[in-house]
C-alpha cells in the first residue's frame, strides 16, 4: 500500500530542497536534475511497502495521488512540474528560474502535506488548453489508469470504464472497453499502463477501444511471441498453458525435439550456402546442437545414423521449396522488439526486397495438419489456414512485430512443414482479428505474471484444478506428475515454492522495467533517447561501423568510437548486447527495423568488436555513414529456469526436500584424511569437515582466505582419489569459472577436466568441450565426456542446458561464489547431485537482483523457521544461518586466516563485519610498519588508512571536487610507485558518472594503468592501494551505496566490506563526512580511521599535494 512519508524522510527531502533553493547560481541543468531526483525519491518512499510494480514514474505518481487522496490541485501541480521538467531535461531546453522556483514550492508543499494533511496547496499552474478537434487526437495513446467505474450501454450491458491520464501529457482521459476488450476490464487496476492503438475518440477526453482497436496491457513487459502462440491449441486456448509450460515440461529433449532443432539448423545452413551437400549440412547442424545430440544418444533414444536418416526427408522437402521462396536479402533468426505491442520475437527467416516487401518463413518439423484446417477467431470469423492454431497465432504475432518495425509493410507470411512433401508451404492470413486475439492472450499472460509477482496465486490454483485430460496430449504426463507432486507438499514446502515463484516473476518484471531506485531495465532501450542514454552512461552510442576491422563472414563486426561515445560503459568482454542504428529509435517509443543480438568480443579504448548471434544477415545494413548503438541485453531464460527449478524441487523425495529446506541436519561421516602440505591447521580443520560431509557442507571464506586457489583445489584433488567420484564445479560468472580452471588445470591431463560453455567466453580454450565439438566425431565426443571426471561450467549455463545432467551423473557439486546465487538459481542444480559443497561469503556482495526492497521481504512463521525472510537470500546463506542456529557445527566452517591485507587494513572489516580480527598467513602482513615507506609522498598519503572530507555538490551521481582529489592522490602514488604494474592502484566509485569524472581528471598516461570501476566489478580482485570515492551529495543518496544485512547479530554493509578488503597495503576513503555519518557503519569507519590513520579536509589534502615534490 502507498503510505505517508515519515518525519525523518520529510526532513531529509526538505534538506535537499533547501540545498536546491540556495543554489541559485548553479547551472539550471544541475538544479533540474536534483529537482527530478527529489521528486522521484518522495514517490519511492511513498511506495516502498507496495508490492505492485510501476512501469514509469508517471504511473507511480498517479497511483500515490489516488491511494493517498492527495488534493486534486496539488496532484495536478506535481504532475505538471514532473512532465515539464522532464521535457526540459530531455530536450536540453533551459528551464526559466521563475518556473523552477514554482516547482520547488510545489514540491515543498507536497512534503509539507505529508507532515500536515491540512497544508494548503499552492496556486494552480497554467495548463495547455484542451484540443477541441477530435481529428487531431493521436492514433495511439499510452494511458496510466487511476480508477475504474462502470457505465451501461443502450442495452443495459456494463461497459468497463477507466479514468486516467495520458502518460506523455498528464491530460485527463476516460477509456471505454467494448467488444472483445470488455473481458480485459478485470485485469486493469490503478497504476496500470495501457497502450491503446486505433481507438475512437468521441470527444477530446473520451476514448473507445472497440473491434477495430488494439489494447496492450503494460506494454513495456515484452513477452516472446512463441510464449503467447503456444497457448492456442484449438481445443483448449488458455493463458494457463504459459504457466504449464514452465512447471510441467521435460527438462531434457526427446528424439523428436532433437530432430526438430537439427532440422532448423540445417535450414539455416542451406539458406547461407545453397551448394552445401546434405551430409555436410547435417554434420554442421549436429555440431551446432552437440549437447542435445549427445544427451539423446546417451539416453539411447537415438543414434547418429538414425538421426541422419530421420533428418534427410526434411532436408529433401526444404531443398524442393527453396526455389519457391521469395527472393531477396535473407536474414536467419532476425530479432524484433515491439514495445508498442508488448512483444518480442525471433523469426526463422526474413526475406527483404526493394520497397516495403518483407516475407516471413517459419519452419516446423512436426507433422502437418490437413491443408483445409479452419481457425475461428473470437469475433466469430473463420479462416482457412491449413496450419495448427499455435502456428497460425505465431505468425499473427510475427505480423505484429513487422507492423511495428516496418510501418506499411507488405509481404507474405508462411509456415514451412518439412514433414509434408506434398504441400509443405502454407500461407497464413495477415488478419486484424487474429492479431487482436493474440494480444488478448498476451494481456492475460502478462496479468497472470504480474499477479504472481504480487503474490496472488489464483491462476496457479486454477491450473492445479484442471483435469489432466483437458490438456494437449504432449503435456498430460508431465502435468500429472507435477500436479501430484504439488499435492503432496507440506504447507511449509508449498509456501516456500510459492515464495520463490513470486520472486522469479517479480525479477522478470524488474529486469524489464528496472529498479525504481536506479535508472535501469531493458525498457530503457526504447524509453530513453540516444542523448539520454549517452548522458546516463547506459549504452555505447555514436559508434561507426568499421568494415576494415570486421570479419563479416564470421559475423564479427567492429565499431570505432567517436568523440561523443562515452568512454565509461556498462560493458565488459563477454557481455550480451543489442546492436541497432540510432535511427531505429523513434520519438513515440517504437523500434524501427530489426535489432541484432550479439556478444561483446573485444572492448578497447577506441573500438568495440561484437559477435552477431545470427550469422546470415543483410550485409547492406552495415554501412559507415550512420551511427550505431549498443545496449545491454537480458537473458529471459534465467527467469524460465528459476521457475522450472521450483517445479524440480517439488518432484524430489520428501527427505531431500526437507534437507534442502534445512529441516533435517545433513549427515556426516568423519574420515581420517591426510593433510595437504600447503594447508594450515585452521584450513585443514575446515577441509576435513568438508570431506566428511555426506549431504552438504558450507565453506565460508572471508576476503583473501584462499577459497578457490587453496581450498577448492585441495578438495578436488582429494575427491578424485575416490574412483566413484564425478565432480561438477560451478560458479556464477565466466571469470570465476576460469579461476576454477586455473586452480585445477594441473588435473587436465588425460581429459579429466572439461570446461562447458562457449569457447569465446573462456581464457582456457584448450579445456573447452565446445572446441572439440567443432571437429571431433561424435563417438569421440562421447568418450571425452565419459573419461572426464571434472565438469566445470557457469550456473546459468547449467540451468539453460539440463542435458549436462543426462550426459553425466555427478556425485559431488562444488559451487563457488555461492553467496551470489539466489536460491532458485541453484536449487535445481543441487537437486541433481548426491552431495554439494558451497563456497562463499555472505558478508560480501549478494546476488545482483533488480526488484525493489519490498518485493524481496517475506514474513511468515513457516518461512521464519527455515530462515527465509528475504527472497534475495542465497541458499548458501540460508542453510548457513540454520546450521549456526541449530549448532550443526559439522555442516559448516569458516576460514579465519587471510593472505591479502596488512593487519591495519584488515582490522576494521574483520572486527566490524566478522566479529574477530583475521589471522595472517605472511610475515609482512604483521611486521611491515604502520607508515608506507615512501618519504616523497605527502605525509597523509603514507598512512595505511586515510579519510578525506569533501564538500557536497549539486550534481547527481558525481562530485567533481572529489574526482580531482582522487586523481591528485592517484598521480602522487603513481609517481613514487613508478613503474606501475596494472594491479597496483584501484579506484572504486559507486556511480558510472563518477567513474567517468575521475577518468577525465586522471592524466592520460595513467588511464590504462589504473582500474576505475564499481565495487561489483572489483569483487574477486585485489590491488595494493585502493581509493574509494563515495560521491554522495545528498543524504537520500546513501541508500544507493549501501548493501546492509544483519549477520551474526550485527549489521554488515556488504558493499563497504568488499571495497575495504580489495586493498593489500592502503585504503583511502574520500567523501562528505557530514552526509556519510548519517550511516552508522560509515560513522564507525571514520572514527576508526581517526584513531588508527588520518582524517583531514579536502583543502588540507590538496595543499599538501600541491606542496609535494612528487
């Protein structure tokens, strides 16, 4: 529910406004940015206990005004200033001082209203007069709903009616739903965003959505076209099938599914090279799907020879059809995003010719229906389609994608049934009724997902009540098994599963629309303009295609930076991205043409190289006479795998479920093991306990304690001495998996170790199974898998490729970085192994989660009993809490000796976050003097702990004075440390804008030698000297740099812990003391530095730096 602001929140925001009002000489842009931030923060505070998600600030604002009964005039004034100042910032049009003064007064009045509900609103702001000519009203409108009421037509039938505002203008409008759209009325609530296309205006403020219109619920929530289409079966068309697909689907592909994927790959091969032989095409296709093929062979459902004979008739049909396809520029698997319709999709083939002619061909390898099959639309109209209903509706979704991408597009849409040699190619109608029915289904699925995210499980209960025989035959067996398993769960298990399901869908929404406290989310791709993305450092923009540096035949495209390209980016090599020309983004939020899914192959200072996912594309698109941009992509499969993991948990034996919940203690079998020479006494004690675990062991390793390089290596070496053991080693990131490979590479001889995943994503290509799969015969690949006793992979790869568990039966899984994995990410993996050892540190950074704080909190006695109070808690942390609470000392161990930090650097994080001082493993950590041995440095820079007090500025997300000071300290240190190895100096800043500002202040020669990045990017690494730039200018910004959780009875700031423990010899903290001390932990840190190091002002530090000879 929305709530009134607390007195402390009001005081904090009024302090920010006072700073804004006093800064009359500051640039208007800075003042407007701060106004927008304070306004936004006030509404975030008002909804921080609300589980409903809001796509935009306008939706959140309208909901709060409605829920709290804000006086109408005050509400209108606030909406007016939000819209006007946003427009000024967007267009970089100077905002007059007088109008900004009025805006500040309105915001002050809003905050005072929370303190005293009787406070009087200020005078109304001038509004733009209403347009009286209905012919000038827009053809499409994004509307934010405020409330619902019902009117009746001439027949006395109820017409769902909604009041709200036009999102872009805040103009009040009323919407009436007619015909097929009436049923959508029950899905809409206050704060919902609707997109109405081709509605009818009866007057300037009344819009009707009837049979010729289209309605899209929450258009920024993009659903895959196939997700919607698979809900149409003909006999049972229901949005519940989208949920069923997640819960009751076989995790490994059967023979027919493997044949289908290989046939599709062959189709791509034949299109890209029509001269290729059938044998070569099949071989290439098999190698593209090598994991599924090997899993099917291993399960004895097919052989290579039978697979080839099954595929050959499909290839013959495809070859007979190729001459009859539309000729033109061909693209395989082109991707389209259509936020106008709330969908996205990847076509099989797009053919383009001159003009607007664009044709779609979708390949289906299953059996073909009768060529005269009819499909009835909800309007009563029937279409002779000769294709299955789900295929026809898939084409309807693709037609919507192309309508959005190419307005005025013409062309055919066809299904190619490769199993039907007589009539394989069938045309699908491009009919409005089918598109409308498609969007009705899409809206129902979105409403269901939103409800699940808000912990409303009516649709799940409805699904569980279905009779198995009402479902399509291919779903019945898996559904019956899952339904029976759900029915056998205890109340506690059922509540646990529902909590994780809610978390997964809430995360899906947050990944698309972003976290309300920071500018993020996939929707920024189309919601923000190129200048906004450039300013906010959310994308690589103003790129030029470089044909000379590209290998276009392999899909490797190079782009050079321009002067306008931001040098601080959200990317690193290996990240997935979306590539598109600047001209693709339109002012109405649509995306013209296709976008190109890719991964970052190389990222340098002046260029970026990407690898396109689809290798057959229209090469004429890539020219060097237009600007290109790269935005971050998301993996929607992560959400699917999290939900499927919940289903897999339900299918486990009850004893295993109880074990994973923490209701029964894990078994142990103490063993007498020989001590590895490199382990200390303390390490050996933890090692021995882990070896003796029969179910699981939790190894907690604070920073620098050798979790991977020492402990994981020793555990693997011992386990391999037992011939019955087959090990799975996993971690969240490719970098962490490569560290595992580095620790174990001495075991790679005789094929004991295989690295799963793309060969391009690893620093150990010789270990990559994908490399062998390119050329080795399949019988040899089978032998490689059988011989391997250690499989190493990322957790996302394992979740996306469950075939791995068909290929190998694992006795023990060792999961590194376990505290960075939310429970649904890992529960499916540990469910498939006999024993698991998790290695991590709950005191360091948690999993990266996008959703709001409120949606992660849960409270129920049954969940309290298993230590589940936050849904972003890792399984590692939850089981660790249970083990510590219950005294299961055999189930966990903590390393207490670190080999990284000088004891002065380690003292505060050790005592404050872990409750004890760390032991040290090297003499220098204890014996080196308190002052650094560089007499040329200013005296304050010789201290191992330094805090420099700076002044706040009006900027959002950066502080120029701080950046200059950081650069000056870095330059002084670099001078005395010359030559400067790349791992010597590191600068941690919380915001990309501050990173950019610091880099701009650094001398050119140091920019390549000094790492400047966020704390998230520093986890897992270390430097001799660390400088932390806090860049906090207002108290309300503090929550953006915190990650506070209670562990061992004490609050722990996980971000601060990681930042401080990256340093070996010295930590320098730079920030505004007055603001930072609002945070108790920062106040304690500053007091500790004052006792054991030095605290000084920025002016003192700059004076000493200026007087220094270095």
